C-alpha cells in the first residue's frame, strides 16, 4: 500500500513523503538550487511526523541516517548537491553564511 503525506518544514516549505513498503521517498526543494529533489530513505511516516510536525531534533528522530541524509531532511540539499556546491565555493563557509543559506539566520 502506498501512502502520500504532505508536511511543512520550519520555513513553511512543502515536504512530500511517499511511503511504499519499508522506505519513503522524500521530495523537497533545495535551499541552494531551488530545485525539487528526491531521495529514497529508510524512514517511516511516524518519524516524519515527529520531525516535521512535532519539531523534534533531526539527529534524535533519524539517528540511523547519514549526516548527508539528515542534511537533506532539513534543507533539501542532497549529498551530491552539497559536494558539488561546496567544491565550487570556499571550503571555509561561516556558520552565519550557512544559516542564511538555509533560512535560519
């Protein structure tokens, strides 16, 4: 059975989650490129509710995900997009600049 759920992140951006069996496809807009991205992750709808609706910390809700996968859940930046973007920019990005990029500064 396929389940489709729409969430809003902290910046009021739509996050679409499609569950099929034991994995979910998460679709959301990247804060770097503005493009819709998709990743298939080993997560549940219940975890998405804890993170997007109950605003629990990403590392607490998804401890089994890699840092790159958790970054995607927060910002929509895929690991590949992160590597590509960061290789094209200064490796010493400040916390303040990162905060502006992801809308939290």
